[in-house]
């Protein structure tokens, strides 16, 4: 990801409201996408995590030392905010109970079923696993950048993503076997 210019970052670090707004406007959409997918489409949770992320960024931006990309630093804060959010929230998201016959349009029904399938497959994963998988496979963050975000080696992340994908494939195949009559 192309970074915001250093002058704006330095102004934002000095609590310049206009500069921080530019920083927020620049990085928030990506943080939202990763966070939203990490929490399986729970908009309220994603909003809280993004808000907490940028509060933390605002409070500690003065300590940013420019030895890594600002985006990497922000995504690490987002991951920590997501972990904190889920640690505080003891309840699990309940899958919506909606009568699928209410959808007359087959496309809407298929989209809903796909979202529910993704939710069912991703729910058992930890917040960190979902964050890593979504960041890498959906948003295309490199393993090297993920290593900086998570503090893990890029090799261990490659292994982790490979195992997560295998786990998801296995869960998907098991779901398909249950749905098909013998």
C-alpha cells in the first residue's frame, strides 16, 4: 500500500486535526475492510474496532519512529483492538434465523447463503487467524508486512495460512457431505 506523505504524518503526530483527518481518511477504509471481514460482517463490532484503532493511533502517533510503514503499524493496532474487543465480548454472534423463502430473487438468496457459509466456516477461527487470512488472501498484504504486523516470521505465517486454508477446505467438504443424502 502506498503510504501517506511523511509531512502529514508528522503533523498528525503533533495533534494537528486537519492532518489527522487526512490520515484517518487515507487509512480507515482499508482498516475497515480487514476488520469487517475479521469479525464476519458484524458492522457494529467492525465500527467499534475501527474507532478504537484510530483512538489508539491518535494517542500514540507521536511515538511512531518511521522504521516501518505507517500502514503496518496501524494494522498491528487494529489487530490488537480486534483481540481486545473479542476478549471483552463473551458472547458469540448468533447466526441470523431468516426464512430463506422470503427471498423471491434467487441472486439475493444465493448471496445470503454464501455469506452464511463464509460465516459458518470463519466463525471457529480466532480473531487473529481471521485477520491474517483476510489480510493475506483478500487484501493481498505480503507475508513480510504481515510478519511486521503480527511479530511472527513470514515463514511461520505462510505455514499458518496454508493450514488455515486446509482447515477451511476440510470444514467446507464436511459441510457438503452432511447436506448430500447418501
